[in-house]
C-alpha cells in the first residue's frame, strides 16, 4: 500500500550568492555589537527553493506520494509552472493576494558557512491551510514556515493522530522554550542539525537524551561528519558519503529529510533511513541550487548498493 506524506513548509525564491573568501576573515569579534560589513559576491543565482519545496522535489524524484502544502504570493507563477512541469502536486498551494512569495537571500563563503536573510511574505498566512484539507495522509513534516501555521499544523497532526516530523530549522528563534517543548511532545520525530540541536537544548532546558525519550527518534545531521539517530535509548551513528563534488550546501538538509521520510513511508529501519538520507544529501551538494539535481529510485538503489554494500530494499 502506497503511503502519502503531507509536507507543510515554506516555498521561496532563493537568491544564492557566493563570497570567495571566509566570513571569519572579515568579521571582527570585538566589534560585533556595531557590525557594518559588506561582502563582494561576484556569483549570483536565482533558484526555486524553500524547505517545503525542496523536500517535496526530492520525494517526488524518489517516486513517493507527496503533497506539499504552503501559502505563496502573487509572484508565484514561474515556480508553479516549474512544479507542474515536474508533475508535483499543486493542489494545496494557496496564493495570498497582495503578498510576495517567501524570499531567501543566501550568502555562502568558501567554507560553506552561510548567512541568510529571509522575507517570509505569504508564509505568514500558512495557518490558512489546515492539515485536514488534504485527504488520506499517512505521515507529515513541519519544516520552517509561518509561526502560527507551524503551531496550528502541529496541533492538527497530533489531534488527527498522524505521525509527523518536526523540523524547526532556521525558524527556531520564532518560538519560546515552552513552545518548543510542546512541539517535541506532539511530534513523532525531531530532526535538526548539530548547531540547531544545541540551540534546541538551550531553549528548552532539556538535554538531547531527554528530548530523545519524548519522541520515537531524534535525528541530528552533522554535515561532513554524517548524522546520528537517537532512538530506543541508543545512538546510531551514520558515516557521511563522499560527494562527487562539493558545489552548494543549500538544500542538502532538505534532501536529507526527504530521504528520512521516504524510508519511514517504506517501513525501513533507522539505519537504512539515515543512510538513504545521507546519500540524497551527497547528491544534492554536488549540484548548484536546490532543485537542479536529478535521480530516480533505480539510480538510488544502485548508488545505495555501491556505498553501503547492501540492497536498499531487503
């Protein structure tokens, strides 16, 4: 039986810039209270992005049944045409009059550190969508979106007893420690990167071991150091996969989350879920932009066998 994932998260136009140096060489630590700095970025690209959009794109490449749900602006037409060209479900893309689609301005240095400015635009109305608007949903994810929408969608998933993944990402600063604890208690899974895991612990006052006891799994990504899954009182460490090349880290976390969701939708164990997720991240990082890479499930099965010495589907 095919399972369906509901993806609640942002859609955005990404302006991606590359600074051909290290941020740390130009930021004076003793002057951060009066920061006034400009980075020359000779490389600029405009891409389709947003966490929800990227996760949906990767799940679609895998052949999964995925329903993105988001609020977008009056300028969304080019992105909508792209989704339709890819045959991605557009049923629950709600256009908000008088608003822009989310806009991300991302600057990456040569160490793959990123500084991002984000205009939420229509995201702020994401609460106008309801989880119940989509039919026959088996699993969900809440990735960065409008504050009210994230809160309400978590409540709706929880009330409907639909397992879901909480992915606060760069939206974490919007919430108090108490609100984050509520998200954790409602969620089935929590996924964060290494930096976000420390922020989550600091804001909630809960250490990672305690957070892991409140969900079926706490997944922490560590970039080039792989990832780890805290589940059932143990930690499963997943080694990274060497990418063919390193072109652009933007969207790698979203590709990883798509891999986790696909694994869960196909009843895979956590080792397999996280290894698949790592594989998708390694494919994405070798391409510029967040939705310019291509693969299908047959290619993924082959690459999984090559990298891990075992079949993806047992």
